C-alpha cells in the first residue's frame, strides 16, 4: 500500500499558499510498523498569528459571495473527496492505524458532511417578528462570526475535522484547522489540497499542524472568535476556561466512559455482537466506545463467555498488510496506558477472559469480568480495545 508525498504539502503548512512552517519538523510515524512515512512541517505561534490576520482579511469577501457560489465550492469538495478516496484512505490506514472498512466509512461520512454543508447557505438565516410600534417590524438574522478555529483529533481526523470546517465555511466564516500531528496528512494537508482544488479563495482556510503550543495560540488569539475542539476532557476543560475568560464562543466534544446495559431478558447473542462492535471498533479509540458493560447478575456469566468468544476471533495486525479486525494503537504511550489499566484492574480482582497482553502497539480485544466500580477499568476512559463487565442486581442499581 504505497504512499506519495505531494510536492505541494511536503514539509509545508497551508495558509492559502503552501509555505514553510516556523515550527519544528517532526516525523510522521506509521503506528503499525514504526516506519517513517514523511516529514511534517508544524506551525509556530507566529504562524498562527499570521494565519489569523490573513483569515480576517479574506473572510468578508467570502461571506459576501452569493450563497449559491459558496455552495458550488462545497459541492466540488464533496466530488473531489470521492475522486481521491483511494489516496486519502491509504493515508488514513497507514498514518492512523485504521482498518480499511473504518477508513472507507469515515471518508463516506465526510462526503455526506460536504453535501449537507453545501445546502446550508440556501437555508433561511433569520426570522421576522411583529412590532408594537405601528409601521415597524423586528427581525433577527444569523451572521458569520468571523474566524473559527478547529482543533481536530487523530482518531477520526477527516470526519471530526470536516464536520466543523464545512459548516463554518458554508455560513461565510474563515477557518483555521489545527490537525493533530499524528494525523496531519490525511486529516489536514490532503484536505487543504482538496479545498484549494475546489476553488476556495485564498486565505479562507488555513491548515496548521502542531502540538499544544500551536493549539493554545489558536485558542487565545483575539482574532479567532470561536473554537471547535474535539479531544480529551482534560484539554477541553482548559480550552473552555480560556474561552470563558475571553467571552469567546466554544464548542467542545470531549471524552466519555459510556455504559452498555445488559438486562436479564436480553438476547445475549445480539447483545454480545453489538458489544464487540461498540468496544473494539478502531481498537476502542473512540469517545463513543462502549467502555463499561453493566450486566444483570443472572446473565453475566453467559454474556461474558459469549463476548470473550467473539473477542478471541478478532484478528490483530497491520491493516495495510492484510485483512485484520484490529490495527495498532496510535502510539507507544497509549498502548502502555491500556496495558496498565488492565494490569491494575486484574491486580484488584478482575478476571481476564480474553486478550490482555500487549505486543508493542498492538493490543488484542480484551474482556474483563468481575470489574467493580473502584477499579481503573470502570472509572477511567481506557481508549483501547477493552470491555470491562460489571454485575448489577436491579435496573435501578445499573
């Protein structure tokens, strides 16, 4: 599964033109193999400031375009995403460790987002109200906020970036996208190429890969009037506090430790199938992952047995090399964290019914039984392919 570095984005950031970033150059590492796929230019705080100024200058003309002309650009984006699906999916697989079905679904959903965004400029943007004063009327109208900062994560980098970028552009805003450095090619630079080729005017979209300092500069910049952030609860809390102090609009989609409840009359074959999908998709690296399995005591043993049997059948390996169900975790730090949560929970009495042993960045689908509410597997968002099962005796207790 070969990859090509585009001469446009190779060691470049995008500010309407492809320019050298002032931040450090970092390697793009394939999680499955440790191979260096490319060298990535990153943006400095000075780059953020320059991009914000360019975005402020470019935004009014973009907002002033007739709505049908903005829609033409976004429909072209949808078309180009479809045309370049093979290339984008290959980068998603190798850069992020996505299995091919996940990569394909993510791009399909992103194309849908583009088509939906293309319809937004044609929707009503206000309402008219009666006035108590004869001969007058009141109305309100939505207007572009200006420059929107989008900070996207590495797990679904294309979809979770575009779902904020596209509507913001549709409504006449300029956007600065900061993709995670671990997914900055498929989730940033390739997208910049698509928007450029679709005819988006210069300065309306900027793509600035970078780490925490880049993100912090984007959040704090006074010209950026709104932040859309998808990521961890800890970082989201900090961003929310900063935006609150600055009276800046913010949209946060953060982590979660979601519960799947299995009642005593459940169809256990169906429940265990749904649970395997909910717990192990994309190696469990999803904020909507089924992270806690609350099971009625009368069916707990059978449910855990069925789920463990399904987990043991899931093939783990390099998604670029052949059919697998689970690819690698994103990096060594995440793999170590998942292993630590499993080990600490097992030391406190949890039973490992399937998986549980790390192999580098690979971690098999793991089922834990006998998990209690004081164990790390219950209290922490694991962000790995682990299904902890906890027993309850009544629906109210669950």
